[in-house]
């Protein structure tokens, strides 16, 4: 989100952010969101270029070393060919963020980690052309992308797939695309997607926005959120059935200097959770201040990411290391001094 790293947001690159800056950033986001709400309230299907822009959208299907690309308009027919889409498997759908694409390491590493398990259909949504615009235009496009993706998933359900097996993983602005997908899917099928995971959902334009205009826990049966760069590129508000605030949710993460590093830390944490399940643990807590005082609800733990139980509810906090492996196990649920072995404390949930 290079266009949004304006002066007031660059202030957030300091390790600690004052209460005054918190208020300033929240006020800025609130004003920006007001303008964005007006934009998102426009008749989204009226722009002449909609079909032309959407025609650039692609769906990638990953299977081992082979990645097959389908234009969105032909993706359904391509996916249902023999030996491609397996309706008996859960489907992981990875949605990239602003100024990114499906073949970047952020999305592709996660897709490969899932594919290596040989348990899932793995799809990647590529909307690079639509996400490479002015940020406000890309925010508008998010709804169009979500609508088109929902149409594809509705068709796959008609083919025999179970909507409960659809798991969307959205990165930054991609998290809100996932939200729109869930909203439109409910309109089409009167049913909810199984799960949406929001990896530091984009904050600009969505902080203080209506739930109908951003990712919300009503968009799927289970919505889990990871916050790593609040008040800068990520959203501060709790959006899901469960919200994990990593190292307080930021704005800066250990080992990071630039905001983008903290913003994308959520994706790295999620990737680690796939590769090393149950290694990243949060504790239920009312606030980061309470966490720092070790005053959280004792032993009310929850797994972040891949192994997250769909029954988990509430707000959770945790610490991580400054570099991979990030997970500290149960050790990350306490504000302890000193170094914690990241492989200790793997809990049997």
C-alpha cells in the first residue's frame, strides 16, 4: 500500500506509538473511511469498464509442481475437468492483497504448504490488474472480485462441492475480497462458506466502515483474524469470531523496520502454522495492557492459524520471536523476560 504510507502513517514506524498518535491515526482512518463509504455505496455494477477489467482475473489450480491457470470466465469449466477439482476434498482459496499477485512468494508459499499435505484442492485468485490501481479504485474493485469469485464457488457447489469445505485465506485487501465473496455467496445459495481467514485485513477505508462493506464474522461459518500492523496498513477492530493480536497487533512487529514487514508478518505466521501446526498459541485477554501484566484468563489458550478450532471465540493476545520460527508455543502467552525455546510448549489441543 505504498500510496497510503503518508506522513502521519510513517510516524507509526517507531517501536512504540503514543496514545496521542493512536487517537490521531484513528481519526484519520475514520475520515478516510467516510470517503470510502461513499465510494463503496456507488452502483458497483454500472461502470463501463467492469467486464473488461474482470476479464483479466484468473484462477490458478496448484497440484504438485503443476500450476494451471484459468481465465475467470472459463474457470468453472476448466476446474471440473477430470483429475482436477476433487469435490470430496476441502478447498483452500488464497486471495492476494493490494499491488500483489497470486505468484508472489506471499501467496505461493502458502499455497505450496497446503498442497504438500495432499489433502486439499488449492486455488489462488489472481486479480493483479484490478489490485494495481489507485488504492481507492482497488477498494472498489474488491467488491467486484468478490462477487465474481462467489459466482464460481456457487457453480462448484452445484457441481457437488460442499460450501462448508470452502476456506478462503485473504491477505490484506484480499481479506475484504473474501468478505465480499462470503456476502455474495449467501445471496446466491442461502448458505455460508465454511471459513474465512483474514491475514491482517487492510485498515485504510475499512476502519469504522459498516460491516456490510468489509470482512465480518457473518460472512462465513467461522472467521479468524490475525492482526499485526494495526493503525497503519492493517485494521485495529476485531472482525471475526476470533481475533489474534500478535505482539499487541502492532503497529510494529519484532524484527521489522518498515510497516510492510509488520503487515505481511500475518501471512508468515499463518504459513508457519501450516508447516508446524499448533506452534503459535494465544491466550484470551481483554487488552494488551492486561497481557503485559500477565493478568489474562489463565490457560484459556487458542491455536492460531491452520489448527484453529472453529469453536474458538473472543480476542487473544500472544508474543512471538523476531524471526522464524516465530511460534513460542504456550511460552508466547506470557510476558516473560528472556528467551523462550519456540519448540517448547507445543500443546495437545
